C-alpha cells in the first residue's frame, strides 16, 4: 500500500495542510488550547506533573484536529467531542460554584460584622447593668488596684495575717466558712458578720493607733493593692486579690522601710528585713514615721494609676 504525504505549512506553530490553512482552523486550535483544562490527580502515575499532562493532551488534540483538517469529520474522533462537552459542562459548573461561593462568603462576612456590632452593644449594656448591681450591693470589680493598709504579725514561723500565713507579697482570698471560693469575697452573708476576703483599711493612722497596741513589739504594716472583686465598707475594703506594694517592718523600736519588689519577696519568704533599720526614740514617733512612709508610697502609686 502506498502512503500519501500532504505538503503542509506552519500555522501557529502547528503543521496544517496547505489547502486547509485558514483562520477558522487557527481559531479552532486556539480554542482547543484554551478550553482544555484537564487537571486533577489520579489521571496518571509517575513523576510527571499536571502541566506535563495538559501539554501532552493538547499535543494529541492538535494531532486529532490535523486529521480532521486532512480527511474531514471522522467518526473515530467522536469520543473527543464528547470529552470536550463533558469538560465544558464541568468548567461551566465550576464557574457557577465559584460565583455561589463568593456570594456565600460575602453573606458570611456580613453576618460576622453584624455579630461584632451586636457584641459591642452587649458589652456596653452588660457593663452598665453590672455596674448598677455592684453599686447596689457596695461592691465593684477593679482591674486597677484599690489601695489600702493592713497589719501582719511577725514571728519565728513567718508573716501572718488574721487567718493565714503570707509566704509571698501576693495573695488570693479564700472562704474558710463555706469552702466555696467562687465569687469571693461574698456579700450575701453566708460567711457571717465579717465576711471573707483580704482586708485593708482606708486610714493608715487610724489602723495603727487602734490595732498596733494589741500587737507585740515586732509586727509589719503595709500598703496593699486590692483587685478583682472588691467590696467597699465604711472604713475599709475586702478584696479578691492583694499585692503588697510597701511594708514597714517593725522590730522593737527599729523599723525597716521596704518597697523594692525583690526586697518584699525576701521579707515575706524568710521574715528577714533586707534593708537598713532606722531607730526611733519612742513608739509614737515610730508609728508616725511608718504612717508618713506609707502615705508617701500611696501618693507615688496614685501618680501611676
């Protein structure tokens, strides 16, 4: 059998029979090249990537269309048309789904903005409602420390408050009466007349003149910051959290004035006074010196809050 070779010329980089070379054919090749998005895994195995697959398919399509240009419509290539139609329908569906996804994402973003606006309104409303409730029951939640003054007993075993030992200059209140530490300090009377919480007085001088005589010759008086839930009373506060800001450690007629955080850590951990002691001639002068120091520390704290 003899074979016929048809002379061809180059059009758009493809071999096209000279008698078939026309703009329509060129458009066809462009269309095939653009509208053949064969992608996705599972088509072949090996080290070839998607770009290689697309290139090989395009090359095979060009060869198939070359045969059509030479010999007219071929029934053998009908499956190629079905493949084109299948791909085109899926490309159209992808376009629809992307449009739907854009619309869904826009709607989601709209709802997110609405929720953000609602939460801002809820924040303002709840803040106002909680403030009203707190004022009604003489309590407040304080993110910044409420300053007050308190006393500690000192002994060989350490630094002690009324109910427990302080081993560091910070403390969280507990409720010994109920063993329920939620919402401490309680304000509903469940703890008894005095109530739980860390106590601090508003007036340092009054605190010392009333309670210091009952203490032994060695004790400590300090400035504390109460935070968290704080309940205000006529002469002082009860707080959820306390941090010691300054201490006057008194030993007989001598006093150590402590405000450095590292020195406060040392004092509460070991009862050692890590600063030089000042000696006073009498007890009134000692107490007056302690009050003056603590009031000065209070003013310093107020400058930063």
